[in-house]
């Protein structure tokens, strides 16, 4: 009897055990996997094996004790239309599916994910990274065990708060995966009272320089970036060019820049040298999640992450690697299977007596219970802690610092308590152990004048004025000197006054540059224009009027007395000045130059302070038209003077004719203007010191040079007693004149000018006939300068006395048909 009881007990236990096994109700799960013909297909094919193995493992645990999960899948070939077709096939085929896994690709998932809620199907995403599925109104049945870039936003905010930054900028590529995460990030910035300085969107890497320049203009120091590794070289190349790297800047990117992307750069492939890209990318941070956890925590499956990886590799090795291969994202898929099981298990308590096996495509009550169970999921998976909030996975993010090809974990962001666990001193991550500021300190001040520059210009002005006054004193002192008087000293004095006005204009430039008379700011612009314009006209107008007189006297058509006094010349000069006054009056009335303020930003090395230097410039939007008109008028004046100098070039009377010196002056003026005027336009207004020194030195130099060219020869000539030399070979065809007989003929008069010695015999013959005319000349000897004119009609020599003390008799001049100078 005793032997029967144990046997009966064993039999009963065996019966109960077998009955328990048989009582597990299958819950069918569908899969839409995407096998394609590309290199990704071998990874996609292995997911089918992985889910089957995972469900078998789950069946051996106490999760869902009365149920077992059965997996069957269809191949959508990663095509959105085929994915929808596969879903309907799974729905229409028996038995009923309680959940759907996949598709792994984003585009098919966006289609299928909007259909499954209509059939109350829970859908698990383990790889699709589209940000669109975050919209719970469109995808209310989706639960994700994979991460997307948007999940990094809380970690970004936590990192910004950790370093007490209040201002950040963003830079991202115009791609849906990046645009969505940055849109969400911008909202989080606003919710956390963090200022978005500016946001740069890259649509074409060929135009990335414009975007980076914008970041720099807005003073961005902390930049949150999102772009792929393929775009990174061009972006960091421009970062290097615009010097937005180093201890002043922090770049926080994502794991979309795969580890080792810098090491794959090859010299010559990028627009920058590889070393330059490495320098600009050195020390940037990346945020990302891990596919496989790195600690030794025993997961829900009873394995550590390392044990899982070894186990899964053994399974993968049983298949042909050309058709099936383990993906690095497999931990997310493995945890998705466990997450569904845990969620279904927790949903039972929310069914109110209902059963999972009673699920159908119109049982919204069971669907609602499953959703509640999914929100309660929490376990340690091989990819890390797994839990959901609104269908998105809640998991840690890792902060890494990049030094060349080396990427090191330095912290972990824990979303459950919104904190960062630093594994090293966070300050030590930055150069010098100092956390960069989120913005520059701006210090506004008037630009620093160069005292050396002012001193140099003042010295040159003093020297120039001294030279001009010296020449003026010389003219006044020697005004009665025969040679000086022949050169019209009053006209020469006017030339010097014009030069002095130019010096005065340079003095006003110094006053403006030094800012010593701020009340004159509104008037000094046009005042300078007036002074320079009138000074130029007085100087060159007076010089050319003298040459005009010589031109008239020596190229006239009849050998008769011509009288052109200084009053005539001053009349011509007055007309030129009057034209200047009219022009400048219209300019001043209609479009006067005004002083406006400009700013120059100066970024100092190894400093968080940016200097904003202010300075003033004269400006009017129509100034280019007025300046062009002025340049043309002054150029015409120079051209006229050049013409007169050319016409009188053969008249070799140093005290009378300045044609050679005019040529030198015009040549120097033209050369200096051709070189210097473009430079003044090229020099940016941001360099007021360089522009001031250059303009002032040019004005003083050219003015002094012109005065020296004109007056140094006159200083040498004051004691000259040499006879006047005319070119004996000069022949000038002049205007026709009538003979005494009244018959009109066109004659050519040849002006022969020779030395006094050559004409002495003719002169003596004339003196024998006109003793009263020649006696005074003989008494003065060689001090008398003579001009000889030899008309074609007769061979008589006419001698014009150029001594004011010994004027020729008018009757003698008329008798000899002479020209008086």
C-alpha cells in the first residue's frame, strides 16, 4: 500500500505539470521586417531569428505564466506600400495578432504606424528613427525601444544648466531627422528660460560659410549641432577658417557623427588640410545612447550584456554570414520582445476580468488595458533600463568628449531624476580648467587714436607750412627782383595760399580724428570739402593762368603789343573759384555730408571681452555722384594746364615760363592720385587710423612737392644774370594777318630766338639809328634780357626791353612792330 502512494503522487504531479504546460494559451505576434537587396538585408534577415529566440526565452520565465508568444513575420522589402499590404495580410490571416513588430525602416513605419491603431494593435518599434512617430495623435499605439535624436534634448538642457549657460545657438542640417529634434529643442529652451541666440540651417555645404559667419556675428559661444558625419568635414573646415573653435567655444553634437570619422579623412579630399579639421573638431562633445550597456548588471533575461553578446554571436554563427548577420542594434530588438511581454503581463490587472486571448481587432477595452500595462513597463534590458513615457523610451544618455579619433565617456544623463553623473571633474574637460562663458562681454568705447600718427601728421604739416611760408616770404622780399617780377609774384603768392589751405584742411582732419571738437562734427565734413576744393583751384588755377598769359603772348597771330596784366589773370582765377563756390553750394544745400557713427568689433585673444570701437565717418548716399563730378572738374583743370604747358614748352625763359615745372607737378599729381585715390576707397572705414594717416600724408606730401617744384627754381633764379635763350629752331605757324597793302594773305611768322651775342650785331646797327633808345641799355650792360622776334616780312631784329626801370618808348615799339611782355 505504501508503494502505491508514492507512485500515485508522482503520477499526479506529472499530470498536473503536463496540464499546466498544455494550458498556456498562445498569443500571436506579427512582424513586418524589411529584407532588401542591399548590404543591410543580411542584418534585417537576422531579426526574424532573434524574435523567435527571444519569445522562446520569455516562455521559460514566469512572465505571462498562462500564455506564450508566437512570432510570425512577413517581408516588406522596406517598401512602404508592401509594408501596408503585409499588415493587412497579417490582420486577415488567422489567428488574430495581438501586436506588431516593425517595420525597421522609417518610411514604411510611418505608413503602417497610422493603420495599426485602427485595429487596436500595439506596435513595437526597435529601429525606425523617424521623429514623426512621436506624434501620439497619429501613432498612439507605438512603443519604441530604440532611441531617436530627439531623445537627447533633455540631456542637452541638463548639460546647459550644469554649466550655468543661459545663451546657446543651434546649427543643423536641413534634414527631417535633424529639423524635428531642433524644433523640439527650441521649445525646451523657451520652457527653461534659456536664450536662443541664433539658429543656423545648412541647406548646402557649399554655402556653410554664410551660416557660420552668422553664428559668429551673433556672438554664439555654445553651439548645439546636428548633422551627419559626411557633412562634418566641410562644416569644421569653415569653423576653422572663421576661428570658432578653441577655449572660447563649445560644440555639442550627437552620435550621428560616428566614432573615428576624423581618422577617415584623406588629404586633398577636403577644402581644408586634415590637420586644420582635426584642430577645429578637437574637444567637441557628443551625446548619444548605447545599443549595448557597458556595466555588469544582470538583465531581465538572466544574462549580463557581455553574456548576451556572446550568446547571440553563437546563434548568428550558425547561419551563413552572407545572408544573416548580427546587427549592433540587435539589443534594442531583443529588449522590444521583453518589453511587449512585460507590458502584456502588467495589462492583465487592468482588464477587469477579461483575458488576453479574447483580443480581437474591435476590442478597444483590451487595447486600452495593454496600453496601461505598457506605460508601467520597467526592467533592466541588455541595452539599458527600459521604460516608456507616451510611447517613447526613457533611458540614459551618455556625454562623450572627442580628442581626435578618441571618444571617451565622461558622464551619463539619468532621465528619471534629470541629473548628470560626471565620471570626471567637468571643469577639467575644458582648456585651462575654465568653463567657457556663454557670451562675450561687450565693451563700447571710442576707437583708440594713434598719438604717434597724430604727431607724425602734425610734424609734416608744420614742415609743409614752414616751407610754404618761407616761399611766401621769399616772394614778398624779392618781389622787385627782375626775375621774380617776371614770374608774377602776386600770382605765385596765390599759389602758396592754395597750398596753405590744403594744410588747413589736413589740420581739420587731425581735429576730426582726435575728436577734440565734437561740436563741429556736423560741419567739419563739408568744411573740409570746401577748403580742399578752393585750395586746389587757387593753387593750380593761378599756376595755369600764368601759363595762359605766356601762351597768348607767344602764340598770337600778329606781332603787336599785347598787354595781359595780373588783373586779367585774377579775373580768370576768380571765375574758376566762382564755379567752385556754385558747385559746393549746391552740394551743401542738397546732399551735404554728415558725420555718422560706425562700430568695429575687436575680439581679443584669450579673453571673453569684445571691444566695440566707435568712430565717425562723413557720409551721404549720393556722395559718389558729387565726388565724381568734382574729380572730373579738377581733372579738366589739370588737363587744361597740361595743354598750356605743352604749347609753351619751347619758350626757354625760366623766369617767365613754368611749363616744364607744370608738367612735373601734373605728372606727380596724376601718379599720386592714380595710386592713392583707389587706396582710400579700398581702406575699410573700420581702420580709421590707417585711413587718416594715409590721406593726411598724401595731401601734405603732394602739396609740399608741388610748392617745391615751382619755387625752388625761382629761389635759384633770383641772382641769375644770364641772357635769355630762345630756341633758334622754333617755328610756329600762327593765325593769318593782313599786309599793309590791305590784300589778304596767309603768312607764316617764324619766331627766332637766339642768344644776345648772336643778335648783337643787328642790335648795334639798330642802336646806331636809335641812339636815344639804346643809351640806357648800354649803361646797364649784361643785366638786360632781350627777346628777339624776326618777322618774315623783313629781317630786322626787334628787341624788347624787359627792365621796368628802362621801359621802351612806345613810338619805338610801334615803329619796330614789337611784342611787349
